[in-house]
C-alpha cells in the first residue's frame, strides 16, 4: 500500500482498508475491530499532524496483509 507515501495518500489507503474491514466475515469480528480501532487512531494522528511516520506505514501495510488473508 504505502512505501513512504505522503500523509494524504496514507489517509486514502487507510480509508480503503477500513472499507475492506467492513466486508470481512463474521468470524473475523475481533480482528476487524482491532484493525479498525488502530487504523482510526492512526488516521486521527495523521490528520492532526499532517504527517505520517514509517512505522505507521509499516503497520498499515501489515494490517492490510492480514485483512487480505481473511478475504481469501
């Protein structure tokens, strides 16, 4: 998703991930809730600071990979 992307692109990617989380099966509810909470926190921070850190990008990428595994 991100590879040192700008904060606005990060927000776009995060919003897409949140939409993907909503489509996960019911058995992934705990995972989905955890991802949603973490992503929303990162989105708030990125908006407030108009910046995104490398660890935030890595975390978003890792969560996206986890969501993709549930989508299979």
